[in-house]
C-alpha cells in the first residue's frame, strides 16, 4: 500500500530546518556530465529542468555518492534523486548496481513509482478545477458524486484533501481488480470512523474518491486531465500511468529486503487504463527525477496554478496528530504558522521516496529508492538522513 505513514519521522530535527533557512542564495555546487535514460551519472549543477546546461561551477561532483558523501547511502540500496535551487538543477542522477533485467543502473530519466507522492497531483488537480470555477473545496461531496449515503452527506472536498473525511484508510490490496463503480460503492458504503472534519485519519480511500470527483467535474479520465492541465504545461513528458510513450527498459525494477527482484510497477496487475481503484489517484503514478523537478519549477510560476491557487495548495490546515506536523493539500508542513518546508513521502513495501521544497520554491529535493531496505537498513525509517544530507550539501 502506498500509505504516507507517520509524518513525524521526516525532517523532524531542528538542525535540518536550520539548514533550510540558509539555503536561499547559496552558491552553486560542482558540475558533472549530463544524464540520459538509465545513466548513473549526475546532471550538471547548472542544468535547468529541461536539461539545458549553463556555465559550470567549481569542482566536479561526478556521482551521487560523491555529492552526498560515502556513508549517506546504505550498501545494497539503489535509486535516483534530483536536488536544485530555483529553476536550476544541482544534481540529478542515480546510485546502486544495474538491475538484473535491464543491465543499467537508475538515473535522472529512470521511471519510478512515486507512490503516495501522487497525492500532490490529485490535490493540484482539485485546486486547478476550483481555479477554473468548476468546483469549490467547500462543496459537499454529494454535489459531485451520485448516491452519496446519508452518513457521508457532511463530507466536503476539503475534508477529503486533508484526511478529515472519516473514511477508512484502505479497502484492500492495491492490485485488487476494483472498478470505479465498485470502489465507490464500497468506499461510500463503509462505516465512518469519525464525523467529517473532526479527526485527522490518513485515508488513501479519500484520495481515490477525489479522483472520481475530478473525473465527474472535468468530464475527463483522471490521467487525461492531469496530462492536459498539469503535466503538459509543466513540460513533464514522462509522468503518468499509461499515456506517456515509455520504453519498458526505462522503468526501475523494484526489490524486496532480501534483494529479490519484484518486477517493475507495470508488472503488477493493472487495468488497461492504469491501476485499479484502490490505488488510483492516491498512488502509483510513474515519474522521473527530471520530471519531478519540472513540476517544482512549474509551481514557482503560473504555468499550472495562479498565485491564489498555489497558496490554497500549500496552506497548512490540519494537525497530523499525534505528530507536530500539519497537512495541507497533498503536502505536509513542519509548522502551521511559519512553515520552513513542505514535503511528502511514499512507500509500497519495496520502494520508498521523499519530496521536499521550501515555501518560496527556492529549494527542491526528490529521491526514490527502488531497493529501499536490506540487511540491517531501511530507508523508510532512515530516509531523514538522506534528505538532510541533500540539504546540507546544497548549503555548502
């Protein structure tokens, strides 16, 4: 399951947040070779999101390992990351051994399951529909979906966005072959866990219900709406479920904790148009580090959302009790009044990743490991160290 999990273990330390405060205006790091699909090299520190290079900086980072330091990545792990400031990439590349099937190691243009980080795109789609006057986050769910039962009439779109709807977390395995209609019958027919707006209860189900709302309001398939209104304006060419023109060799094979290959996300049961509805809209999107940086750049301007819509997306709203963090719309904030970082994580039992950016959009980090656990190590538990190392390196 692509659950976000406990928010508090990511970027909890004050030292990391102090690093963030000093990032803006820092000098650019070293340069390296540009990457193509499957490359394990790092992109130039002066690369922009579209891959165009610029004037070089001092030094040569050469690899992810040298950028972070020798001890930052557990032996046996593999994955890829991108980190940068403003609209310029400082480092983008992969680490780890080549996979057993494709013969190439992960890189800046390798496709990964981004898991629960999918939720930020679902939330952005809802905010975009509001920006275009097609819904309001204060609308009752019943305004946009038929046959909402009496005990769900009080649920609003915002309750779904902030995990306060009272809906349960999951209905079953991600690959259970549920159609949209069957999913909605089960989700809306489930016993409520709390009154709407009363309690924060992380709900993958809630974000899949939002996915159905997006389809009803827009008149488009969920992925088609995202492709037209979010991905294409952002210059994202390699993000989606089934629409991008991918080569299967670009998709990262995932591994269990014993190092056994578990196939790519596309090897698991899906419908013809994407994952089944226990996963759709709450997880399972495929993307690359380079495309995720393009998304960050788009959120710095008006290409996808205007200034008011971006404020709506990132406003901290609900405390993630018992943690001290606050949920916005598909993003988590460290502080409700003076947030220094917005972030989210994702995991599926094989892969794990994290995304983070500062409120001004000056600093961005995204990484994902396609082998996230092994003998004595688990990036799902220690990922804070990797994220912290990236911010510390950027501040140097």
